[in-house]
C-alpha cells in the first residue's frame, strides 16, 4: 500500500507516492508529498505528463491518500470533480487491499473548475 498525492487527467492518474512504511507521520496519519513541489519538479516523459505540465498544477482534479494505521483506514482526500471511476483508479493505483477506505472532500483539493479563485492561463 502507498500514500501520497495524485492528479487525475482524463482517467489517468499521475502521482508521487511511497510505500506507507516510507511515509511521513503527521499525528495519527502517514502521508507523503506536495502537489505544487511535485508539479514543479516533474520532468515529463509521457504525453499525459506533457499535457499536465502545460497548465498550472491546480488545473486538474487532485487529492491525497493517507493511511491511519491505528484505525486501519486509508483516507482519500479528493477533489469534488472526481467520479466514482476516478476514485476506483486511485485505489487501484495506490494498492490498498487491507484497510477500510474513506473518501472525503477537502477545500485544499479543488481544481480550477471547482475553485472560482483559480485562473487558468496556459
């Protein structure tokens, strides 16, 4: 199982993740990654990654996967734009098989479509 950040581009997941054992403890949760730092440092290798880098990091739906080992919960903080199939792709991508899954919206994870304060300029 992995923890980290992700972006969803047309059903394809781009992420920065580590195995839960290598994540950072923050309170009761294990997490990893920073959306902006990942976007800034990414050297595109695929056509999806090239499309991703053309726009600001907040242009696409995004979220974070954290693990709360004491509760045996994997929590996915997800952009409200993400559909059920997108969440299923995130679960598959991060490989959770042992923990219960919770999906929550968080104002921190909103794309430009959901957050009126983000301007899209490529």
